[in-house]
C-alpha cells in the first residue's frame, strides 16, 4: 500500500492504470477524461473561510447517486438515545469487551458497533458518541458512510484493511485513522478484532494549536498518511449494499456495482491515518506536572475558544524526571468528561484492573486518580530519571459535553466492573498536625 503524507494538504492522486484521469485546469469539464463522472464531496459549507473549507473532487465510473431507495436497517446496539437509562455519576470501568466467535455469530464492522456513551444529537450538528466495535468477519459487498459526523477509529486487537473511495489503508493497533463525514468505506479483518471509535457531530478533527511550544512538537503534520487512488470496475449482480448512518439510525440501499470506482481525485477532504509512536512528547523537566493537554493528538473544536467538543489524547512511553514531585497523574475533578481506553500494556496509575480492550469513564466533577497501590509506591519512590509507560499505550477521549452511558454499556454488555470503587478504599490518612 502507498500513501501521501501531510495533514489537511491539497492532495492529487490518480490510479496509475489510467494516467491523465484528472482533468487539467478545471474541476468539472464538459467531458471528463476516460468518460468519467465528476462528483464533489463537500466536508464544509461552501462559504467557510479558506482555512476551514474542505472538499474533494472525485472522478468515478458511475456517480454515487445510482442506487435504489434507502430502507431502514436494524441498528443493533448503535444508538444516540441518551435517555434510555438513568444517569450514573459514579466512576465507571469496563472489563475487556468480548468478541464473539465466528463459529457462533458472524459479525462484521457494522453489525459489531456498540454505543457506550455520548451526548448531543446529529440533527443539531453538535455532539459526540463513543462506540466499541467487535467483529470477526469482513464486510463483503457492503460499505458504510456516516452522514452524521466523523469516525476516529482506534484498533486495539487485530488489524483493519480499510477500503475507501480514496484508496486503501492498513490500520494496525497503535495506529488510528479518521473517516470523515460522508466517505464510504469497508473494513476487512483477519480474525477476532476489537477497538474504539470516537464520533463527532458538527466539527472535524484538526491539529491542536502549539502556542508557546513553538513550530514543532506533538503530532507533526507530515506523519499523517492519506491513501492513493485505487479503483475497481466491478459489477455486483447479486446487489451491493450501501449503508448510511443517518440521524443516528442505519439505512441500506442496493446497487449493482462497487462504490470503489473512483479513478482519480484531488482535494483536502480525505481519510487519513497516523501512527501513535510518531508523537513527539512534550513534558515537564523540572517539577510538577504539565496538564495532560500536552498529549493531545487531534482536537475537534467548539465555538468557545480553547474548549473542545472532543480531544483525542494519548499517554505514550516517555521519561519522567520531575524533582520533588508525585509523578503519576494527580487526583482530579474535571469540568470535562474523560473516557479512557487501553491499547496495550499497563496504565501507570492503575496497573491492575484497567485492561487492554476495556475502558473507564470519569464524568464531569467525578473524582478520580491513582489507586491506593500506585499512591503508596509513588510517594516512597526514589526520584531519579525513569522510563514511564514503556510497552504501553493508553488514550483518552475528552469532551466538554456531559456523557450519558447507554443501557448496553451499563447492563447488556455485562462488562461493567462493579468493584472499581474498591481500588481507592485502602487509601488512608497520613495527616499529622505535629509534623511539618
């Protein structure tokens, strides 16, 4: 597989089997090369300022309008009904989500989507959802596109071969990919597969501003990869199913050809992927902590300056060197909602209980922090330079919205760890009014 590099660049790509497929000097000629159809995919309003204006032109064998009418499709455990169960302000932790065996139940990426929590709603174009995907089968002659927003996909177990209208991407654990609103894609898997999805309505992900950090650091734009054009001119007499996620529900339409018939394209509205090991970590080198915002890979902004609809934050391997400092994450109550997942290894603040393929949710103003064992060890540790989180990759979806947990998350999944609160019970008072 080949890729082009750069975040948000104006990319140009054509399948080498059809050289010259891109029109020269204009987007929509009267007759396109090779008899192709020109089709624009808009990711923003036409009148958005140039820095935020997103669109791509696709040159395809047939336009995407050629399909039968959409009909409702069962959503399974996909939802945006945030009122189906009473709110729960407790610290929540989930054991690794179970992947069904293919011999018992065949489940592909779409049928394996399970909504865990979220807020807002897609019709108002403001909100987010956190989904878990578990699957054991590839999508065969069917694709999905999200009319509601963008998917940030974090595979945890098993690699994903994702075919899009723009080309193909291989996404493995410790990589992420973003499939933006309206882009059709299919997921091929190679066994039991699991991961996390952050969906945002009404905003696109962008790189965070660097401010005093300067010109370099965090996720560098050149490390984001975009697929190159690839097409198939394939008829599907038995019917190809195009699935639309629209206003939180699924709909399916039939057509008799593959949607991956884009011979060439150009623009700045594309799918992309990123390897988390390429993140340039910024950290405190004297004392105390820098806030975890220094680990932000991507952000989806609100209209309020500095307040995110959603941030994607990672806690990668790094050096800890701070003097006279309690080095693990501090005890905290936050005006934001924090969902955490673990791709691999052991999270530094909770080495037991928080497992790869599981998750935790600390809601607005719900206190959280290191467990008792972590506190005792870190309080007595000799402070010398040490590697932190080697072999580990934890991440956080943080949002300014109050997240409601679904019935599947609290009950049906049967993965909620009801003993989570006990990890703080051994904490004891060390207060001594006579000791300065």
